[in-house]
C-alpha cells in the first residue's frame, strides 16, 4: 500500500484584482518565491488612485517581479483533476497552481433586507449619524453600514477597519444610553507594497467629475527627508482642488518610507474644509531626518494654489 | 629641530544646553566615542516640551550614555595653557577637552535698532503680515524677525528654518511688487535624538498658564505601528486643550521611528482652530505598517475630550 501525498509546493500564482488585497497578496507570494501574475481590469492597479498615480504603483509592482496584465478581465478558470489549472482572461490563459481573488467587498445585507431594514448605497445598511438604521432599536456599524462622505456630502460604502472601529464606538455609546455621533469620513486609505507607501484621501478625479465639479490637479516630486540625509527617497504628492474657491478636494501620495502618513495632513484639512490657499503656510514640522524645509505637502499645495489662481 | 603636534583627540566633551542643538551635538559626540556630559539649567532637557515629556527625552539621552546634569547652570570655565580645561557649574567642575555651547539664539538687530527700525519681542524686528518692518521700504524675514502665534495671538520669536523659508517667500513676493501674507505660526518643531523622535506644536503648559487660560492635559501611550507588526515601538502623545471649549492648544510626541511626523496632524488642527471633540473622528490613515486602527493621535484626543467633558 502506498500513500500518495502531493508534496509539490505551488510555483505559479495568479492574483485577480489590483486593489489593496490583491497587491498585498502578490507581494507576499513574490517573497515566498512564486512566479506571480496579476490580472486587473482597470488601466492601472490601485483604482482608488487616479491613473497617473496608480501608474507609479504599477511600476513598483512590476519592478518587484510581478507580471502585470492590466486592462484584462477574468473570464473563466480552467480546472484539471478537481483543481484550478489556469485563469482565462479576455486576452490570454495564465497557468496557475494557486489563484487568489481580491475582487472587492460587498455588504452581506440580504437577511437585513428581508427583515425590512432599509438599504442604501451599494446595499449597505442606511444609518443616521448615531448609527441607527431605519428600523427603531436596530443599529449598525462596520463593513455592512454606510458612511457619510464629508467632501462629496453623499453616503458612501467604505469597508475599512478604522471606520468600523469609529462607528462601533458611536453605536456602542448610543446603545448604552449615551449620545454620540459619527460625522463621517473623507475617504482616507493607506497601503504598503514592497518598499512603496501609497496613500489617498478625499475624492479622486473620477469622483470629482461625477459630482460635476470643476477642479485643478497638481502633482509634485520631492524627497521624503532632506535630500542629503541618509535614506532620503522619492515622494510624489498629488493635490486636487476646486476651481475658483481652491477648496481642497483630495490628495494622493506614493513614495518610500516616511511618505504615506503625510496623507493625514490632507485628511485633517478636508475635515476642516480648508482651501489649498489656507494650507500654503501650514506650520508643518521640519528637521532633516523628516523633511526638507518645505515639506512635500507644502510644495504640492503651493502648486495647486498657483493652478487655481491661473484659473486651472 | 622638532615640530610638536598635538595628536591627542579630545576624549571628554561637555555640552552646555539641553535644547535641539545641545542634544544633537551630544549624540554626535557619543557616536564619535567621547565621554559626554550635558549641563542643562532646566529640570529636564528639551525645555520646549512640558517636563513630563522632557523627562522621556532625558531618559533616552542618559540611556545613550550621556552624563546628564540637570538643574545646573554654567558659572565659569577653567583654562589651562590657553585652552579650556573644565566647565564649572553651581555644583561641580567637569573636566573637558572640548566644550560645546548650545545656549539658544537671539536676533542680531543692533544695527537695525540704531537705524531706527522698531524692535518687538526678544529684540526681533517687528513686522506686519507682509513682512514689512516699521520703516517704509524695509522688509525683514527669518531668524531676525518676529512671527505671529496663531494660538496665543501674540508675537513670538521662533528661529527655525521652516519659518524663515516661508517668511522669505512672502517678503520676496511683496518686494517684487506682488501681494502675499504670512498669517503666522503655531510653534511646531521636531528633532531626532538617537532612536527617539521628539515633536511639539502649539503651546506648552507654561505658556498656557502665562496666558491665564484654564486647560486639561492628557498623555497616552500606544505603538507607532500595529502592535504585532515588525518594528512597532512606543509612542507617547500628550494633548492640551482649553477647559470648557475643548479648543486644542498644543500637543507633544515622543516615540521611535514613525512617531514625530504625526505632530503635523495637530499643527493642521491648530491652524483650523479645531477642538479635541472635532478631532475624535478624524479619518486618519490606518494599515498595520503605519498605525493601530485607532491612531495614537485619536486615542490622545479622545482622552483629552473626556477630560474636558469631566471638567478637567
């Protein structure tokens, strides 16, 4: 009698979806020594960035050794011996020992809908700012619930842990008889792909156009630390502002270590309703290990302000 | 004929002054292998922090091997053979092969004063928000000039490169016939001492008391990254807010890599006049390489808000 054990480790992985999960999985599999292909139907990975900033991430992922197939959609799987053997896109067949699907997230609200609880955007549970659903005594928080977007002034569904935690706190206080409100979100998100830090907040160009707003865009390149300081490296900061008023609408950052957390400056400014003009003289911290005397954020908002004053 | 050359490298250094320059020099000298003593007349180093936060920096400096002499003032030097041989404080004599004085900075405005240009706080040149001095056609910018403090609403003299750059830009635009204003500063500063990052913005407790304001203080400990993530380490965030209104008055941060630049969130909030209540739900970026789901800044403002609601 012989026991046959499949001792072969997978060699070829195909990741479908170039969002946060897909990219993080692609990186992990590359580090494990697999050949990795990534299929993304958009023109760049990281579709929550504008394509020009997404291209920086696509470049970083390709540099790390991932075979990118952009603008291609998953059409089918080939199966052999009860296991997946290949991923079929509109353009090619990619042999695969392992397939990872990072296709996004949807609220699982069927039960709630059948119980008569009103749904909102993308079938998330509609909630007010105290996290009450439309049915008295029923509260919701986290990935199943809507948030209010403080820049677009519209309900959105953003499934992130930081939002879920804040909503949970507010729902808990109210459930316990207290009073708390969750005013909303500005769309902040951050990720790390190999040595690259990627961050975004506010609205991206597509979202701004969908709202019918006119805007200016300004992208600048600088360094994460003073140029002469050890481990200084590239950072690109893109700023989006409303034409005329100069109201900050969004920002995106791609750079090496030290780049991403700067997005919180923009997030705070969005909460405060600042214009890029308001931001030009922000008293941001400077010392050579952290920044040039002009922080990249300040260079970016100066550039955007100039575009606003020149009429876009 | 013999030429006598002093080939002895200095072995014992005494640094006088525990501010940014003194601490950075002490670190550099320790790294060069010298025995380093540091004399500071205050009760802790880094007097721009409150003593409880300064104590964290004193501890870090001592841990790095610097002999700290706090609460001692420089009284004299001993000289032998035309060279400094020791530093004399009120309590002891410290033998020294090399002495570094980091005693602060004063505007060198004698010439300007003799020319009839009005001086302001700490003898800095008084300027308006276009960087005009009190004499028509004469402008000033940088370490010789005052700034307006947006939290205390009073003129201040802060000699930092980031402020000098912003003032210079505004003065230059105005000198060239354009129109620009420099609204002011919020007192942001950052430094790096060995592995420790140190940052502050706004007013410290002493400054708040001098203004006659009532305030609450809240300090919290957390980690720079998700606790389970590699290279996560300690961060302490202290927040100061006005009693009653909850208006943010200042913040201080001490922690390892990734800690300091978070001060920019507070700096932006100070520019916007936010309260700690306004800040509780800031949509700050979260992913495990950068933060816990609750960023330390959010934990800190929640704690301060609780103190405000409990009446301090």
